[in-house]
C-alpha cells in the first residue's frame, strides 16, 4: 500500500470548498483506496450536529474521485476529470456520525470498464462500521456524456408526472440496524 498522506486532497478532486467531503488520502492501490475525514461543524451536510446520509454518500463518491484523481495526476499525468455518480445501491446507514468524529472511508474497485467503475465503499468510526454501499461512477474524461432526453410529444422529456413519494416509486436503498432519527 502506498502512503500518500502528504498529498493535498484538493489536488486530486474536481470539487472545491465548501463541497469537499474528504480530508486526506491515506493510502492508494489501483483497486483499494482509503481516505480520512474529521466531520467539521460547518460542513454543508451537517444538520443537528450529525453528518447526514447525503454527506456520507458524497464522502464515498469523493473517496472514489480521489482514487481517480491520483491515477490521472500521478500515473497518467493528466488533468483531474470530473465524474458522475451513476447509481447508488445496497446502501446501509447504521448511524450518522457527529461533528468531530474521525471517519475512515475505504473504497474497493469491483469492476472497471469503458470509464465506468463499480465500487464497494465502507465508512468506519474507529472499528465501528457506520455506512456501506456500492456505487457506479463514470469519469467525465472518458467519452461518457450526459444528454438531455429527447422531448416527448407531451413535452415531458420522457418523464412521467408521478405524485408518489420517491420511497413509494422506488425500492428502498437505505437500511439501518437500528432506527436513525430524522434530522430536521
């Protein structure tokens, strides 16, 4: 495992403050990367003293982005490319970390093909697993482009008018060991 803790994380990420959700890159291997983060009180995704699910997901995604940034900058000698979260699955949030807690996020590459990467991520506070899940990521510099859907005759762009809540329309991806109090 390569010690890369000396690298400024901002050199590896397309995101900049205040949207940086990882503190430092701790170690790097082509298929395994670890970041460390202390949850700051002024983070955009802190509410009621807790780092929210959205923050945890972004922390996982930025850990993957740090891996891609390291490869681009130090191995391929290219510019840092933005990426896109294509899907989040099997997300389990066991508890929200609080301000000041130290997170260690690990990302393992499951598959990588045509600029798409499937990863498994886990977040620990000490030895306690607090979140885990899988993501599909797409790197922006690989020919992958986002296109607006063609407009349908009804003007809906192929989107249906659905008044159901997202939890009714889609399978639940958030599972917890114990109930997590909603943050207001």
